[in-house]
C-alpha cells in the first residue's frame, strides 16, 4: 500500500512558536526521511511552517532532491499586493502542488470575511492550484466559496478541528464540516487525529467521529496525514490507527485514504 502523509513540517535554526510541536531548533529533510523510513511512510507533503522564515526555500530544495518522496503545499503573504503575481507560476517550482494557509496571527483571522482573500479563489481556480486551509474557526464560510468557484479544489485541514481542544469538545463543530461534503470540490485532511484525544492509542473515542467524516466525504476526499512533529504517539501508530484500528475501512478505502486519493487531488504522479 502506498502511504503518503498529507502534512509534515521541516525547519531549521528556529524553535517552533507553537508549544505543541517538538521544541527543537532544527527538524531537517534528513530527519524527516529517516523517520518516514522507520514508519513505512513512502512520501509526504511538506507545509512550510510560519516560525521559520526560510522554510519555503528549504521545502523547495527538499522536493527538488527527492521528487518521488517529498512535495509541497506552499504559502505567501495574502495581504500583500505583490503576492497576486506569484500564483500563476507557482507550479513551476519543484514539488509545488498547491497552497496552504493558516490564520494564527490576530490580523489574519478576518481575512476570509473582510475581502483580503477574495482575489485568491478565482486566481487559484484559474491556475488549477488546490488550496488547503486551517479552517476550523470559519467552516461555514467555505460553502459559499466552494459553490462560487466549482473548479477550485479546497482542503480542510485536520478534519476542521479547533486548536487545543480534545475529545468531545474538539468536535463541537463537526456538523459544520459535514455540511461541506455536499460540495464535490471540498476534501478533508484526516491529519493529526491522535492529538485530538486524551486517550492512549488507538484513541477509540475518536473512531466514531472519523467514521462520520468518512461517511460524508468518502475515501476519495479524505486524506490521511500525521503532522508528526506534534503527535503524542509514534508515526507508525498514526499509520496503523487507520490501517488496523478502523475495521469498517475496506482495503480499497485504505488504498485511497492512505495516499492514492491525495495524489489524485493534488495531481502528484508518484511512480508505482
């Protein structure tokens, strides 16, 4: 089975500003590949983190060196006019398969509603660039966007979970996520699952929520991922939580969820 992680980070000379991530100054592509090999992960999509200003360049170099193992969902400052000229040439960068935006800073948290991002949706649709979003705080906004731009592929990060919340409290907005499934151009990244449970592996109190996401989106719009540097369990358990602990997933479902569906959505043509 092809195992493709939908979300990982690499960085250098900067400790993560998020305390949830490993508090190490450097987690390099070599560190990443070593851990991938140990966990049986074939490939991964790098998301350059905000705490390292050089992380985008490092991701491009990593993807250039390892095109069959590493790709990128990149980013740029959405509120700068000069960013608008970047999108059409985005896919010409090595390994660049799409974009991913977070909204951690206070001034960013209104961008989806104050017009700051309105230029992005038609531009990304025109350029054929998928966009992933840390959208847990504004899921209802995505429905109208998906309807207005049916050719735009959107990905909701982390099953739309809110930062820091665990167990039932972390799924309070699940109905808002499930409502997006009616839009065929919206997919969901089933990443970071163990971090949303206070129970030990295999985090059985989450399985019912994951089943609801699966029932709504199906295996072709549900992408497994780890976000490994903030996980409370080993990478291999992030894999086996889906491949061994969810008996309602068929072998065909697992093939899609664990990597094939993500590659199709991002048009990542991996060998084999």
